[in-house]
């Protein structure tokens, strides 16, 4: 799944460029905040599942514990990610909120509510970052073979990702999250749900939408 997400990065970047070029050619005044966020794919059929909520088409794909962004793919063990998109008629707008989405896992009666991207940031990991290899401890030379001295050594300090890399990762994930408020369609973004289980334990998934456009349920592939 992570590899599949990584392969889409180039497509997302090209899509964002095409959208920006199209809007510029049309001479439309686009608010600054409208240009941010994850670019939607070309059509609803490019996602795992699609359904209709009133005049709006909702499409989505389950990403598991991967957190794909146009600039890199990250992971989290405490949350799962759904990439969702909403399509409408030309010039259509819709008031969006991640709170309008919930996720039912394995047919449980109570679905999981979405969580704010800020909660996900604490558990994010970058698969491409490797902690530096600690320097080998100096050999002990002392009477008795040095065994007693080794026992007195403090445990190695935990190695954390540099704060600069953490900041970049956080900014990318927040930018890729579903933007809320009154937005022009099509619009896409990531929605997060707390789930620490393994993807292999998921037998069925349903993304539930209940918002301004109406109500709908999408059956996703685990």
C-alpha cells in the first residue's frame, strides 16, 4: 500500500500543476486558500469507491496506516487514513468538515469518528529517515575483565528525528488533510481515524458521510 501511494506522488504533482494552469488561463480570481490542499484525482472512478450524496459525488480510498502526501509518504501505527474527494457540477461549492465522516470497521455498530490532523502528528514516522548509528562504546580495560564497569554504564539516550524534519513532515500532512469550510469542488484530502489494529484484521470497511450534501456510505477495500 505504501509503495502504491508513493507511485502516485508524481501524478498528484502533475494534477496540481494542470489545475493551477487551467485556472490561470481562465483568468479567474482564486482565493489563496482555495489553491491549498491535496489535488483531487482526475475522476471519481480513480478511487476505490464512489457514491452519490445529493448532487455531489463522493469518492474514497483506504490507505491503511500509510499517510500519503504529494511530497512524501509517511506512516502511523495509531491511526488509519482515508483519502476522500468530493466532485460536483462546474463552479459548485460545498461546506466541508472532516467531522461529517466516520469509519465503520468490521460491521461494528458504533463507527469511529474522524480525528484532527494535529492528533496524528505525534505518531508520524518517516520510513526514509534512519536514526544515526550510535558510536561503539569504548572498550573497557580494567581488572576483572571490565564486567563491573559495563554494568554501571547509563542506557543510551533515545534518538529522535531532528526538529526540522518533524516540522516539514507535519506541514506536509496538515496541508494534505481535508480542508474545512466553504470550498470549491472538486476537493480532496486525507481523513484520519484512530485505529491501532493491523490492517490484516480488517474484514470490512464503510466510510459514512452525513453532511450538507446528504447522506451516503462507501464500502472500501481493506
